[in-house]
């Protein structure tokens, strides 16, 4: 595995749901903010369809609050929500436009997101529709944001400054971020999603989950703790 380049100052972390960043990427974000880099979070939805026993309006409010708290644990001060419907995201121009607008507005050098491939690391499981749709739209939106002849109705100026996009926990991960010394912050950020985790109906252990990923990736990368990423140069 190769180390993710870190000669940049500004990143935009963009995912579909509250908690998507916290399953690995947040530990890397904690490292970057500790280095003095700026990281801003943009969420496609408020996660309102994520708790079966709770009505969507209440769920969306609580999960949004938990995302803001999780972001604070890793040094992120700005968290925005695009307000797309949870569970039924559609690939198309409305989503691409909103993502391109966010990229043009925040002008990042790096975009960070979650795996959008069909499976997870090791070819396990089947990734949910929202993740697959959102990640593909985001990759396309990076190019949309750079093209002055795409979404000309937007007030924001085109932005060609994104060097690459990172997708955590991808089965195609060939890069890593050394999160040694920052794993505890990542664990705290995942634990901030208390209401959501309490309603999963299982004995999920954030510390065990993240430590398992960090140790396995670290062994491959030759460091104590690391998080895996697929890097796309766009």
C-alpha cells in the first residue's frame, strides 16, 4: 500500500449519511486536523430513514446532532446537510449539481468519502444503494465542478483544484493513512452516534470494529494503525 499524499491544506468530506465517515475516515480526519489542515463535512441526507422504531422527523434531527458532535471529536467545525431523501438517493443531475455546488463553494484540494463499490473490503457483503449512488455522483461532481460549461446556472465559480478523491473501506483500497495516535479520536467520533448505534439491535463495539480495521491495515502498511482508502485522481 502507498501512503496518501498529505501535501495539501483543505479537504471536503462528503458522504450520504450521518455516521458514514466515522467507520474509518474520521480517524484520518483527526490526523489531518491535528496537522492544521481544514476539513469541512457535507452530508447528502440527515439519515432520517435509519432508525426503524423512530419517525423520520425525529430521527433526522437526532442524527444530524450526533453528526455535528462526531465531527467535533475529530476537529471539524463546519458540517452542512444537503437535505436529499435518505434511503432513496437517485443518481442524476440534481444530486450532481448540489455536490458540484458544494465543491465550488468550499474549494477543496482533496475530497473524502465512503466506499461506493458493490462490495466491501475482501469482497464481503453488498453495499447499500445510497452509498453506491452517492459515491458515483460525487466522483462525477468533482469533474462537473471544474467544467465552466456544466451547471452554468450556479453562482459559484468553477473549481479545478481537486487533486484526488479518497474512498474509505473500498475493496480497491491501495492507499493508507497512518492514524497511529488518532484512533481514539476516531472511536470517540463513532461513539457520538449513540442513538443510532443503540438502535442497531446488535452488540456493535465501535472500539473493536475500528481497531480491527486499523491493525489489519497497519500491518499491511508497516505502521501500528492505518485506515484504507481507494484513491481516484479526477
